[in-house]
């Protein structure tokens, strides 16, 4: 627990093959995975400049109260996801702290400690997100994620689905309006 940011809530991994990564984590008993092939990022900044949003696929699942996020970038738009893949390959990339009403305060705290926003934005009407890096500890990337616009409720559905999960229906594909029907 950070006395500045609260509890760490998520570990994010960048991967080249999200389907393969979901299958591997499911074999380890982590799931079910809520997978969205096109997350539809609507606002995006890369190191402070407006930038074309990257084409992203994201999958979420919980292991207890910790959420795991798998991220596959499907184009060459500038992002920390692509930077990480180029530098380290498939890897754990960030730890996330969530907030309902302290986003600006948390961002100000990180900036005051010498962090810079590597990238940030918004996905549709959901809350803002920002990824912060520090030159003295580049491997400690921090995401601040705002839980407004339905994001918090979605994260709770992901967590609730993991409770007592029996390994069946390991991947639940999402559309813009909810779960896809088979």
C-alpha cells in the first residue's frame, strides 16, 4: 500500500499475442478473461503531445483482488506499450493505482516527485488514464486510472467473475455494448 496513492490494484503486461497470453494465464488458473479486441481509445497523448491513439486489444482478469491486464498493440502508433515491447519484449510493464475522485491530485503528486507522463488519455466516456515514468527508476512505470464513466463497475464485474471461477469459459469477448453472443 502506498500512503500517497493507495493500494496497487493492477499489474499490466504488454504482449505480442494476447490470445496466447490469455490461454497461458488460464492454464495457471487465472480467469475468466474479459477481452476487448478494439478498446477504442478516443484521446491520447505521448510525452505531452496529442498523438494518434494506438490500436489496442486488452484483456482483464483477477487473481484475488489484484487485476491482471494484458495489452497487445496492433499498430505502430507511438506509445509506452510499443516502447516496452521494443526494449524488453513481452513483459510486465506497469502497476496501476485506481481512484474515483483523486486523479488530478495523484497526477500532481507524481509530477512533483519528478515523474513525467509518458502517455495518457481516455477510452470513450470512461475515466482518464495516465502512465508515468521516472528517469531514476525507468522500470517502475505507474498508471493512474480514473474509475468514472462505468470503468469502476466494469472492474468490479471482472473481479466478481473470478470468485469461484472453475476454468470454464476462460475468455469472454466483449463488444462495444457488452458480452458478445456465441
